[in-house]
C-alpha cells in the first residue's frame, strides 16, 4: 500500500522521494519532528502497516498549550493556504480547511520553499547561511566573531529585561529569538572556517548536561537542590582537571610554555567571565566557593563582617585605600544577598529603577513649584523625596485594590 501512495504522489504532485520523504502516522504527529521543507506523507498508521497507538507525548520544544492533533500541528508548520493533496481523491483542500474526514485518509503535503519553512529548528541556520553568501546581505557578510560581541551582550540584556517577571509573554519569545540568532551567527562563522557548526554546539551542550546530571540520566542520587549544586561542582572540578591534563599534553607536544597547563590545575573560578557584570560575577564566584565548602557558617557573621568593612572604610586614608575598602564592602553585601536567596544583580537593578521613579517624582514636584533642583537645600530635597515615597506607596495600595476587584 505504501508503494502505491508514493507512486501517486510522484505522478500527481512531482514527489522526488530520493530527496527525502517524511512518513508520519496521523495518530503520532504530536511527537514527530516534521521539517516543512521536506515532502510529507501523512496517513493513518494502518497505511504504513503499523500499530495504531494513541497520541504520543508532544515533541519537546513544540508543546505550548492549545489544540492537539494533526490539524493543530500542521497549522503551526504550514501557511493556512498551503495546498494538501488527498491521495485517491480530488485536490482543493488547504491546511486551514482540513477536516476530520480528510485526516482519516492519506494526505500529501508538498515541501515549502526554504524561506517559507520558518517554524522549525533548521530555518535560522539556512537563513544565516543565505545571508552570508556573495549575493546575500552586505552587513552580514562583513561580520566577524569580534564585531558580533556587542550584539550578543545587547540581546542577552534584552532577554534579561523581559524576564523581569515569572510570566512568559510573546515579547519574551521575540527576545529569545534575537538571542538565538547570535548563537546561529557564530556557529555559521565557525562552520565557514571549518572549525565547528551548529550540530557541534548542540552536541557539546547536550553531552555536558547529560554528564552533569547523573542523578537523572545515571544512578547517582541528589535529593535537594543543594545536593545537585555540590554534585555539579564536583563534576566540573573533574572536567577542569581533565581539561588541564589535555592542555598540558598539548603544551608539551608543541613546546609551548603554559603554566596553568603544566601545573595540571584549573581553578574553580577560572570559567567565570571577566566581562560579566561585577555583581553577577561576585555572586557566581561566592556560589562556587560555597559549593566547595568555603562559606560563612552563620549569616550573622556576614553582617558582622559588613560592619567591620564599613569601619575600615572610615579609617581609610587615601583614595586607593577607600576604593579597595568599597570593593570589600560590595563583596560582603553580595554574599549577604546570596545567603538570603537574593540575586544581587537583580536587586540592584530594582533599586536603580526605584531611584529612577522617585527622582523623577522629585523633579516633577520641583518643576511644579517653579524651582530648579540645584536651588533647593538638602532638607527641601529630602522632603520631596519623602513625598515621593508616600505617593508611590499610595499608588501601590490603589493597584492592590484594583487587583482585588
């Protein structure tokens, strides 16, 4: 029967099976990765001489809430006006007009053009490659790994801003797409140089995650998040040692003088980027140290240390000493935030935003009086600041009442 279905698709719609053909049972479509730029033959399981089982688990990465089944999947992958060939019956059906009766019989969907098959994991790699070709985009052709660095940071920060709440939004999907583009572009540049491609990127991270979760993919045990963190650091320490041994072997073979490689040791903090925001880097360093057992036994000891550092700042005699002591104070403050489960970078961003709001209120209040901020005394400015706090609290109270309604 399958040979007959393929033969009819070849005759009526020009199927080239040698270029790749997807054969999918309609009962299992929720769990199958479909590429819309490949021809698709969709039929009841019996047509493939397969057992008709119930719907399988949805394909990871394509499982947002909403309608299930073949019609819903096809509507996400193909334009609504894409023609659907009905094997053994007349044409004239589109993806948008598919009925349950249509889906009960074999169907053929011709492949989409590459620039139209956009709802799949290989669309962006193809687009990136196309943009980099001689007849592609002049801007894309000029880019290098170095020139793209600033865009990577910009897109990462925009995702960070979109994650201000725990609620997923369409805007977050858009920002994640912009960030994914940066990954794809760097993989494309590396592929052109013959170093690696996106497949290597995906394999590297998947291998690493499986290796670092033996409590999920192996027989190790980790009952709490703390157990996972400690296990994670032990595994990473082993990875660093292995990497150091390989580096030492390469250095010896090439005659290079690499002190870190020769020592055979890579520190627990070596993988933390020096380009990270300082607060985030400080918290990551202290998290790693704590997972290796280097941490204050009691949070009150951190508070005492903060007071100690403040005293040292008061006693500092030179600008250099004061800068050094301020750095110590910030490190201790980050540690205190970490022990209270607060992300220091987010906390300071929230504090910055609060200051922005209240200072704006002070500016508007001064303007309403017809005076410039610089002409007001500190006491007058402080009174305006207190008024801003009261107004903000009143706004929050009104918002809370509105939500209750």
